[in-house]
C-alpha cells in the first residue's frame, strides 16, 4: 500500500491510472490510497491480514509474488551477464592498465 503523494503522482490522469494498474498488476502494491487516507487504509489492511490463517496467507503471498520474483531474477541474471561483458571488455582493461591504486 502506498500513497499517491509518496509516488509523486497526481490524483487524476491517464498516466496515473496506468501506473497504478501496472503496480497492482505486477504485485508491487495491492492498493493505492490518497495520502489523507493512508493511515486508515494501512490500519484496515493490518487488521484484515492479522485475521488470516498465517500458513494460508504465506502460501498465497508466495504464489502471488512468484511471478514478480521470477521477473526480477530474470533481469538480475541479464544484469550480471551485462556487467561481466563490460568488466572483461578490452576497453575496460585498457582503462584499468593506466590506473594506480594508492593506499
């Protein structure tokens, strides 16, 4: 749960609706609240979650979060491959040859 103000999003625009639905769709947040209602929304959500069976809740959260986690893992793998390609590139090693480390 997050407030629109915290995300620096105006209350009414197509862009906001798109961002909100994207954040909700990928599981980043489950609800967007106006900042003036954030405390009440948070308290209500905490009460609702507290009433749920812990094992069932954990299982559902894991299931719902797995798609997001998989997407993050896929990007992380590509990010590491990109870093390795850059680090071991000829240009990087040429740049490092001219550097001196002082302690």
